[in-house]
């Protein structure tokens, strides 16, 4: 267990819908992939965000995780767990990457 990142941040990447190609042959659906990375959740915050429906929501907290790798999309549902405890489950409101040597963060 990592002392600085004791929780697990997880989300599912967007998949590809199925259908047919230009010749009428079926194209199978490709489901999203579950991504899990070590993280730390800090509860609270003072920011307000507008969600996808332009409704203002208050910040629930901040998720910190190591720089590099895959990040969720804005408004994508993320989940932060530590053992059996769920710290947060909901949309990612702001994602901060690049230029942060100590790690990246998501405001939720």
C-alpha cells in the first residue's frame, strides 16, 4: 500500500459502438476498458462548477494521482475507493495535467 496514494481511482474508458460498414458487414461493439490507478482523495473545496446541464454544483473534493498515463474525460464518472470504503463516485469536473511534477489532479 502506498502511503501517499492509499486509494484507487477507477473509471471506464469510452467504448466504440457497433454497427455496419459501407458494405453492410457488421462491426462489433468494443466495450470500454476499466482503468485503475493509485490515488489520494481530499474531501472539501470551495469551487463551484457548471455540469453538463449548466447547473452549478459545489466541489466535493480533489483527487490526486501520479502524472503520466491515461486520464478520464471531463464529466466522466470516476470512483475513488480505499478498501471497502467509497470516498467519491461522480463526474470529474476539472482535470489538471501537464506541468505538475508531483502528480495530476481532478476536481470533483
